[in-house]
C-alpha cells in the first residue's frame, strides 16, 4: 500500500479571465488576412500590396477599433 504524502496540494484561486478581443474583432482580422492571401489588401497611404502577416493583422485590428469593437489600445 503506497504511503500518502503529508503535504496536500493547495488550490490556488485563479482570476477569471475576460476576453481581450471581441469575437467580431477576430472576424475582422480574418477578413483582412484572407484579402492579403488573395493579394487584394493594400496599405493605407502608399497603396502598396501588403505581404506581411503582421501588417495584415494590424490593419484588421485598426478597422475593428474604428468600428468600436472590443480591442485593446495601441501601445505607444
């Protein structure tokens, strides 16, 4: 018969997490990613074709912010 350990596992109270991004903001990013992959996504000022994955995500989040969806503030 195995011996029981004397130290019991302590349960730590976890903070209930909330969403950082709304599901609709995620859809906005998905749409922009799809446009980038099809070669239809253009950069704002220069109008050049976007090829960077990070840039496509940034454009999607920016559009979501302008639409008033739940997205964290930009880091300055």
